[in-house]
C-alpha cells in the first residue's frame, strides 16, 4: 500500500465524486466488465423468511418468488411482469435494484397472485417460494454475493492481482500469508475505503450530488440549473445543445459545466424556447422547465424562491431524496479521502472516532454494521475497541451528515468539520422542506470482504460478498485502475 505522501491519484471523474485516491499503488489489470451478462453475476442475500406456499392468502397475500434475470433492468422487469399478470405495478415489490448487464438472482413479492398465474418471460426464471404478509422493502436486503469476470485483462494479470490483494489485506487488517498463490484463499480478508461508487452520482454525468449540495445551501435556482442545464462533454449532441439552451435562459455562457455567467450577467428566461430544444427523452428536465414556463419565473428570481423549489419538485419523490442523499455521499467520500491522505487507519479507531457494532442477524457469509448502535471512542477506550474491530464486532464510522448528526472528536472530528466547512454546509442545513429533509446517519468507513480469485483463460474471476449499500466497483477499481465508465 502507498504511503500517505505517495498515494496513487484516482481517475478525474472519481475525484469529482470525492474519491481522491487508490489504496494500492500496484499497477492495474485493465480489462472490461460485463463483456457478456454472465460475466457479472449477483445473488441477493436477504433477511426475509417467507411462509410456506400453502399459507392462508388472507393473512399472507404476497406471493414470494425467486427470479433470475439475464440482461434485465429491475424496474423494466417489474413493469413487464405486472403487465403479464395484468396487475398494478404497485403490487410488485423487491428489496434491491440491480444492473441490467448482468445475471441477477433476487426475491420479488407479488400481491394477490397465485403460483399458477406466473407467466413465462424471456430472460427470466421465476420460482415460487412461499407467501408473506407484506411486500419486500430495501430493509430486507442484507447484502449481495458477486461473481465477476474481468475480460481482456493484461497478460501480467496474475502477478498484479497478487500485488493488489497484498495491499488490500494490509489495509483491511488481515495478517494472512502473501497473496501470491493462486487461487487466493477464500478466507483472506481484503479491505478498501467504503466509498459510494460512481453510480451514486451518475456515471456519465455525475451531477446528482451537485444538485443536492445546492439544495442544502438553499439555492434551489442553481439546483434546477445544474440538473436541467449544465451540459457534459460525455452527452449526445442533442442533449448537450438542449442543456446549453437552458443555461442561456439562466444567463450562463459557454456549453460546459463551470463556464460562468454570460457577458451581461443575465439570462433571457425563455423557458418555452428551452422546451422546444429539450428532447422528450429528458422527461424530468422537461417537467422542471415546464413548471418554470407555467409560472413565468424570472431568471434572476432569488435563489431560495418557492418557484425554483416548485420546479425541482417536478421530479419523483425518490429522486428528490436522491439529490440530498448524493450530497451526503459526496461529503462522506471526501471525509474518507482525507482520512486516507492523513494515514489514519480504517480498520481500527483513533481517539475521537465513533464506532458502530455488528448486526448479529446478518447472513453467515457477510458482516453487517448496525449503525443504530454507536459509541464514541475516548483515548482510554481505543485499545478495547480496537480488539472489538479486530474480531469483526465493531466498525469505525463517518457521518452521512443530517440534522441529528453528532460529529466526531479529535482528528476524525477535525476532518469532518473541515470537509463541511469547505462545502459551506452545517448539519442544521439539512432541515429542508418536503422530501429534501434528512436527519442523517453513520456508515462504516471500511469495506471488508473475503475474496476468492480464480483465473479463466488468463482473465481473473472475483467472488465476494458485500453488505447492502456498498459497491462492488469500489473493490474492483483497485484491481483494474480503470475509469468509472469502464466499470
């Protein structure tokens, strides 16, 4: 692992999301993920036990099914099966949304459906398991088990994987043997910073956290502009041009993010012209601008004016929450990057840290931090809590800042306060209207997993399990050293 003074710098797109460094300074294996759906397999680990199929449907109206999908987006499949069953989409529930270009196995609940009603759907294997009294929710997802092949890796992949694993073992606190043996022992523990992956912020146009930060700063005008305008170089020409037209309405010059105000500092506020320019595929952007046009909002209206918030609330409530969640995630990533830069350990506490304890109900194949059970670590408790961390009973945390956040003390608290000050944000700023409000929580700073690596015609295949809310790409990026669009 690199020393704090020689940390390997992350990809520019990652740094924009608060991910500044790699743990391992070893060279990457390159390659591509998802060359075929079979290269990326995900199996949910649920904390959900259904009743038998013969259970009373009056008390247990939900049919629980296990579904294996190939090349299906979860939301698209939910729409497809609801159409096939001729039921409302609201009667289909699941615990976690999965990537499309993959083979995924997960549970769904179907309210008011009998096993004999189940349809045949291309690319889907549907197996009835039992019945339940309620539909699945995100809280039922304990984690995910992954089997991921990296195709077209460099010829030196075996040696480079071993080097990275050695670094990640040290970072995760594992004192095992050298990793230069293949296959790598599945009991070998590796660790990486528990960053929020690029998907949290938008892989091609990472903007959700910037929108959220504007909301928290009570600048709804800028939040609307960042989402509806603010073109990115990675976009198609038509959407880039449309966003440029929106920026002109706001009075921002150029055709890229951060280009600054127009020469006269004002925009034309021609929202109808913006609507003419925005293609139908940008439906949320159109909804926002339509609300601006309806109210004939002046482009120089105060940033916190209700008209700007009314426009931002044109998007679904889950996306409104995502804006603020992404802002919290960005600040969390920045805190982890600064902790890494300073050389503060992730696998054990220092004075001032806040730790959480393990969830005893987690499935056997993974750990799960319980962030409802927190304890601040004073100087005289560091050695005791360190032993708990070594045994997997406790985990160092950092805040996902909200109104009820108690910041740490000592150097960890100093980092938390500096990151917030740099962003111009305080915990009380998260007392926001409607769906934007957030009380905050805490999250483990270390993502630890038992990793097994085998080689398939020279290409490595990684098998590991992660708790819910953690990202497989955050582990794989250490091996590939590729940009987020290649993950």
